[in-house]
């Protein structure tokens, strides 16, 4: 008996050659990373019964009551957004090519509809609030184009993924395998985080309860900003897989772009897993939760997602396996669902924040919490502070002493050794990176963002970047901070030597020229310098020598754990 296939949207092999010929005359759209994720799951049947990007009637139905115009349940709008400008170049009824960001043609779409969504309504209905603290609401307002295109899609090729090919399976690949292995009941587990012992305990229990085999089905398309990168996660999953009972469990990667829509997302995840041939689906605590809203409260209740899936249990065609959070009970040396813990028992748990702190500080991570091979993988990409890169970002007036202190610190850091050091001094950058730029606000910002970008790459790769531009604008400095802080250490150092002292020194004679009107837009004379509000250190060279200033910086680095591991 053959396995039951889910319908795919790819052109039949005999039509493909003709289609490739036809696309030469068609207009094209280059898709964003998220659109490529959506297209892949449309084409391979992961989003069945959808046959393309939603037209207006389907979109309205999904937004208002989670149903397509046909009445079928579908909780998340799968739409193709473009800018107004792009939409003006398109004609209703024509066919367009959908390409990946490198220009590879992936599909042809019939442009059946173009419509303007009400984004506020979409945010409120899909995510529960028009609140920019929600990552998908932010995406909707900041990145999503103003016009949606609706129409059927005919697939040409799957998007290419060069990484982890051995773990990538389409819905029909999995259906074929389950059939071949004789897996009649399969319980799927969704995740966007590294897995630890609690997850293994939970999933093994779920499989035992349902008498099913287990599919670990992590999302690698797009998850919540700030999540552990998928390369690290997949290495962790590979390690975890060795801890499951033999022959019971498989792992497949899902190239889904998550929306973090909590209850609606849980329902969506269930439908997607049904399309992948699974019969059961685990929904735990706070499924696909986006974290806190702008009032500091959770967007959704911890078990809202379970309630939502339960409500539609009769029509989703896959059975939910609801789970409470698992905690470690010290007296029993065992994981237990939290509602089964007795009052006098000791619950142990390490939160995500606590785990990150322990990784950052190189502290022990208990074996009851995770497996040594998983922790080893996490440590490789989350080294302790003293092994991470960092940026020293000096800001201050011309002649304030930024370069002198920067050079002194650089030499001291080279003397200590351990990490490569790069100096991005204002003058050097102006010569090598930004020679075409002026001193207008726009160009100064561009100059600082270039420096920030280079420093972020150095920091990400474990080096030390020392930047010493004037950087007169607060918002640009904070953009650089936001770029670098997630990648390593960041220290803003305000060299606060007063204008009078700088002008009095006037080493380069520039202040005199600026006063004489020979140089325009000179910082401090006829151009602004906004005082830093968030500097980690403020130094005034009228009061201290470069050597003293450099030592203060080293002490600060030491106190931030960036220089050496604690020896006490
Ligand atoms: S900015 O605002 O951060 O982009 O400026 P920066 O690239 O750091 O400036 C580098 C040096 O350019 C010289 N210079 C000027 N500075 C300010 N305003 C004007 N109009 C100007 N014209 C030339 C100045 O010597 C800066 O070097 P430092 O090392 O700060 O003295």
C-alpha cells in the first residue's frame, strides 16, 4: 500500500521546462527571507490546503475568524507583501516570477489580486495587540510592504539550503519514511530552543502516553530575534538524539518562519505537523510565546495555546498532547510535570536567563539540567566573557585625547595578549573607509554606522575593536551599541575634555580655522556635540594622563569580566 501524499504545488516534470522558458519574459520579485520560508512550505504541502498567497476574501476570513473563504480552518495569514512602488509596476492577471534573494527562480505566481491590508487590525486580531514589543507586530509595521498580492503559486524549485541537508525533509519525505518504518502514530515536538533533559523527559512521556513514535521537529527558518542560532541548536539536537531510546525517535528540521503568535500559532503548528504526516502534537506551556508586552506583562496566558487547540480538536485532524512544564524534583532525582509535584518536595529549574548567565560567566551547568555534550556545544558558541570579543567606543570633541588614550589602551591590551586588536581611529577611518564623506549630519551618521558595522564583525569573531571617532549624535551612538551588545562586550567612553581645553590645545590648528570660517560644520564651533547619556566611563584629559585613563579602562574591563576569568 502506498503512503498518502499531501498535495504539492510544484510544476509537473513535463511542464517545468516550458515554464522555465516562459519566465524569461515575466516580471520578477526578489523575496525576503521570511517570504522564502512561506513559499517553501506552500510549495511542499506544509501549508496545505493553501494553493498560493492569500487573496482578500481568504485574508479577511483568516484575520477575523481563522477560516479561509472555503470554511477551512487556517489561523495565520500567508500573504505576499510588496511595496506600493513594486505594486504599481504590476498588472492584475499577469504572471510573475518569485526569486530568492540571490535571484534564483523558485516559483511563478498568478497575480489575481492586489489589496491594501489594515495592519492595525491584523496586529490586533492575529497577535492580540498592536504592540511594537511583539516581534511580528514590529515586523508587520517596519518590514512588511503596504500591498499584498494574492494568487496561485506554481513551484519551480525548492529553495536551496546548504546546511544540514541530511536533516531536511519535506512533508511527503516524512510521510514516506513513516510509512516505510511502520510508524502509524507519530507525535511531533516543536521547538526553537536547545533541548535539555526536561524536554527529553517530556517528549518520551508524550510518546509513551500516546503509544506513538516521536518526531523532534525544530524550526530553523526564522524564530524569535535573539534566539540561539540554528547552527548551534542543530548540533545540540544531534547530541540530544543520542539520548533517546533506540529506534523510537527521529529528527527533522522545519524551515518555518515563526510569528510568535501564541494560541493561533499553536493551531498553525498543529496543522503543519498534520501535513507532515504526524498524528499527535505536543503543546506545552506558553507555546510560541513572544515574551512580555510593552506593559511588562505576558502577551498570552501560559495555557491559552492549549485551550485554543482544544477548541478546534474535532476538526484539526491531529491530536494535541497537552503538557505542563516539567521540573526536576530533587528528592526523587527525576523530572515531573509541575502539577504532580507535592508541596514538601524541592523543585529545581534553570531558566533561560540563568543558563545564559552561567554560560557567560563560565559557571557550572548541573548534569540534572542538561547533558554534557549539549552544554559543550552551547559553550562553543557562548564562550565566557573573557573569551568574547568587545568594542571600546570612544566619543568626544576633536583634540579631546581620544586617539591618544585609544593608542595607550591598545598597546596595553596587546601586551596582555589573547585577542587580536583593531584600531578604528577617526582620522584613519576617514582616510581608508569614508574618504568620500563630508561632515554633514547624514555623512557623519554614515561614517559612524560603518565603523559600528566593522566593530560588530570584529566583536562577533572574538576580537577587540577600538573606535575613536567624534560620533557627535546620541541616537547614532546608541544604534552602534544595539548592534554590538548582543555580540559581545561594549564600552562607551566619553572623553569629556572641555571645548576650552581642546581649543586651547588646538594641535592640528583646526579650531583656529573653524573660528576664522575656513572650515565649516566644525564640531563644537558651528556643529553640535550631543553629550553621551549612557557612557560606561567618562574621562577628562585635563585632569588625567593618558596612562591613567588607559588604566581606568582596563579596570572597567576587568570589572565587566571581559579581561580574565575570576581567580578568586
Ligand atoms: S564624525 O563626526 O565622528 O564622523 O567625525 P570624525 O570622522 O571622527 O572626524 C575625524 C577628524 O576629522 C577632522 N575634521 C573635523 N572634525 C569635526 N568637524 C569638522 N568639520 C571636521 N573637519 C575635519 C578632525 O580632526 C577629526 O579628528 P579628531 O581625531 O577627532 O581630532
